[in-house]
């Protein structure tokens, strides 16, 4: 052992090498040992979790180790399925061992002369089987002829696979795999086997960690381990990660081409506008805080774009646009990470996760999003959902240079490819090059071909089919098209070993416009190739259409926008003006508002119409909701108050009745802690009709399933009661009862000297939906008074029982 340690040192001195080489080798050896120990510790911790999950949960392991059903109520436990896997695992291991020996080993030997000695000496899949931590089923959001399942897969295997190649022993001793596997069962049939095919793919790149054995331990050396892991993950992603799929037909004669390569769900256009109040990451001499150089990474699935870097600015403005193809909704999310660019290592500045299902429903989202995993910062994004339509009128060229269409290329196969480019070249050039016998033998082999597809300045590469004159690729590619009338698809088939072209083809996209479905499915003759060489492709062109948002729909985005049913938004330049739309309603109530009134607790019903000196008897007449008389004059349906009967003039309108039901009556204000202030003629005016003296607050509340948070948007207040002659400076305070801790309090900014403040601020409570349903939202409007002031602080309060609301759909009202 002493000779083993001192030998390299003596050798370095004998050769006259610098001592830094010894230190470098020692550092690499220490890092390698540290990586090996850390990997073994992680594997041991994972085994402990697998052995006794209940005990591991009770001890409170890190959140990333907890199963999905702990965090997400809509994820179901499937212990019965795990028990089936435990029983069947030994039989699966026997089948896989036979497959490795009889199928995989001959294929590896046939790949190369150097691999002819490849032999699997040990194939054992261990005692630990894969585990399903939870399953989420989609049935309502998808087509009725399919069932979609998301499986949270966790495999912590003690498998051992060893192989010998020329007396070198390589092997794997333990594998960890985490990921979400989507299983689609479609189409559903009326006869056996009741399901036509099964489609499998991972939504994101799965986390993979391999514990190497034998000579392959060298792959754990720092620097090499990152490269080897990424290569293996890329290999898996090229076959199993969206948009790549594996489709297995269960019924004979089932056409699975449209299942393997379905048309994408749509396109998300992301306008990265600006950010504010970012964290300062750059420091001078380790103490003095400076500015940051922020840039953004945007991801949807495996597609990633990077924005430009804004130097020395904590409020950067990018004004960049990115487009992503969305293949699966629900399932895919938009991920945005902000970094501070540095010469050595970029610093993380915050992230954002947006569910694309919400964007697809809202169609257009333009708002400020708070950054998570950081102390401060907001990001301004504008998101547009573009649907794919078969309409040639939508293919006009965009003036801003944005895409107007998407081209989907289904690359199927090729036929009769030449062995090399000399088969179709004339004469002398080829004759000079084939004199070498070794080169001649190499040329006699079948080509290993791949395809380069180019539209505009974007080129995509297919996988390589080895040693085949009739290769089959079976892949799909998507391209953004700016001008379908002038752009073309360039196809080039190349030989991997000789890097020579075996054939080319150019398809003008204008040819697709001649077909009513904008589709071409045929063989294309290859140029610069043999006379009988063809390539088979299916080309589908679809126009991008921006649909107008539904004004009657309550926004359901991650940060619910201006409420639809209450206000109509008018945009003028960069400012937004909110106008209350006139509504003609009848009393007795028969509308959605009346249904909401009837669903309130019965204890308020006795107080609702208790007003001082006014009759609450309902009068069956048409009244106009909304305090804006000028707006009513412009609308022919708006009935002026002067033409109403005298009895109806004193009758509160439907919104007034609703607000009086939501808030306590005037006579009961003094007895409630939510409105504990003196009633006097100086600070409270009692009116009938459409005047609303008690003040109102406009809220938008919904539960964001992707972010697992309750989102409360405080839009604004109106007609607040003044607490003093000098005016009020109102702000809004929010508690999620019964939690009244100071750290969990949410508070808006203070608006100076106004009774109609506009906030438009969003707050999030990160709780599970099950817990939120048991809570009560406590909203209070307060006056920011000076220190040691006698002014009244409370301006009003409202409590919302969240168990009575549909939080997934959300609601927005005064």
C-alpha cells in the first residue's frame, strides 16, 4: 500500500514534473471519493424510504423524497398496484435476464469488431422493484374516447449488471430513477380488448442516477460524471420524452400513425417584457452590494430559449418574444428561471412556473408574476395562446415578423438509397478516390443515414439508422413558418461515416396550399441520388390563430386578471379603464347573483334587509344595477330612475341587496367586531337606491392547482366611508383564518387620500386545496393613520367561507 501511494510521487519527481501535477491528481482522487460516498449515502436513504414509507414520512424527510399523494390531493395512492409489482418482479427479472443474453448480447457484438468479445457475466435485477408513488387520472379535460394517466414512478434498484469486453469489466450496481410517466389509453372500443393502443412517454426528462461498477467507475470522476449522466439522459429523451412517444397497438390492424404523431395542442407565444425589484447578486469586495446582469431561461418541455443579458440593472427591460409548441395540455408548464450572468458561475435570481392549461382557457394573459424561491422580484409577461386552424386566410405575413403558421413533418422512411455518392457521380472524381482497397471495402457497406430538415434558418436532425439501404426513422418535427407562400422545406440525407450527401429534396410550402386540408402525404423523389431513390414524408401546415378572450368568463389564470362578470376592461394606450357594464335584472331574483344570495348562511337573512326607516318589501319591477347614470343614458336598455314607479325608486337594486347580504346591516354594525366604530352623521351617510354608503371591495379568488396556492387578487375599493375630515389613506389586510400570525399577514400598499383606491395586487397562500377548503378568508380595509392619532383605523371587513366556494373555477365580485 505504501508503494502504491508513493509510486506516483516518485514517478513525477523522476520525470521532472511539477508538484502541481501531484496536487491535481490528489484533488481529483478526493473529489472522486467524495462523489462515490455521496452517491452511496443517497442510495441508502432512498432504500430506507422504500423499506418503511410511513416511518420515513413521520420523521419528516425532505419534501423531494415525499410521495406525490402527500402534496397533491388529486393524486391517488395505488398500493394494490405496488403489491402486484412486488409479486411479479422476480418473473420480470428472469425474462429480462434471458433477453439480455439472447437478444441484446448478439446485437452488441454485431455493432463493431471491437465488441465481438462482449459477454454479460451477471444480470440480476435485484429485490427492489419500481414503485408507483401516485396516479393522477384525467377524464374531463380530454377527449371522451381516451383515458390519460400520470404515473409518479420511483425506481430505487439494487440491480447488478456486469459485462466483459476484452478482459475489461464494466457494470452497473444500483440505479435511481424518478419521473412522471404519462400513459394514454386510446381509442376506447366497444369490443375486446376495449383499448386500441397504449402510448407511453415522460413529460419531462426523468432524474437518473447510476452507481457504476468495475472499470466504469471512472465515469464518476468529477467533470466526466456530469457529461456521462447528461449523455444517458439525452439518449432517453430522444426516445421517451415528449414529443417522442412509444405507441403499442393492442388490436390487430390498428393504425397508430396518428397516435404516435398527433397534431400539437397549440402554440404559446411568450412576450418577455420586463422585471422589477430583482435581487442584488453582484458584490464588490464581498461586502458592498452592486447591480446584477439578469437574463432569463424559458422552457416548455425539452425546448429552451435564453433571453439577452441586461447589464447592471435590477429593473431590466427585455421586450423579447419566444414561441413554444405545446404537445400536451394538461401536463406541460412554462418554466422561467432568472440568472445573474457572471464570469465564473451564474447566480440564481428566482423562478416562475405557469400552468399552460390556465393560459389556454384564458387565451391572453398580461400581468406581473411574483418570483418564487427568492426574496423579491416580479416578472412581467404577456402570454398568448395560438390555436392551430385549417384556414388559409390566416396565413398572411405578420408585420412584426412573428410566425403565422406551423409546419409538422412526419419523417417516415427512405427507399433504395445509394451506398455512397460515387454511385451517381460521373466518373473520374470517384475513380481517383476508390483506388485504396480499405476505402473500397468501407464503401461496399450499407449506409448509416440521417436526415437534416431545414425551414428558414432552423435545422433539425433525425436519428441515425445504421447499415440500411431502406432506413425507417419514424420521427416528427415541427417548424415555425413566417411566410407559407415563399418558404420551403429542404431535406438532405447524409451518410454518418463518410459525411456525404445521399440525396436531397426541396418542397415548396405553397404546394400544401393547393390541398384543402393543407396536407401532403406521399413519396418525394430525391435529387442528386439514384433514379429510384425516394423519401416518404407527411407534411401538415396549420395556421396560428389568436382567439379573443371571452369577456363573460372569470379569469382562471395563475394570477387571475380583471374579473370578467363585474367589469369590462377598456384599454387605452398603456392604461386600463374599468367600466361597470349596465345590467337589467328582475326582482324577484332568477340570475346567478340570486343563486349566490340563496347560498349564503341563514343567520344573515334576518339582518339583510334591516335598514333604518326604509321598507324592504320586494317590488316586482325592472331596475338597473350600477351607480353610473351616464352609462345608463348611452345604453338603450338602461331605464332612467325618473320613469320608475315611486315604490320602485325606494327599492335597492339587486347588487345592493347582494352587498347588504354579504355585509351586516346598518343597525348591527356596532355589535360586530368587523365594524367596531361609532356611527355618527359626520362619518356615515344613509341612502337608499343605488348609492352604496358602506363601501365595497372587489376581489378575485381562485385556487391555482399547478402552483398549489390560493390566489387572492385585490382589485380595488369604492365608496369607502371617510373616517375624518382630512381624508383617509386606505390599505387592505388579509388573513387566512384561523392563522393570525404576523408573518402570514398579507398587506397591500397604501393609497393616499382616496375613497376609491385601485390596488390590483396579488397575494398567494401556499396551502393544499384540502386545507384551503377548511379556512376562512378575512379581508379588512384599514386607514393608515399617523402615530398616536385618534382617527378610526378600521373602515370595514368581510369574511368569506371558502368551503362554500368553487375555488378551482374561481369567482370575482364586489
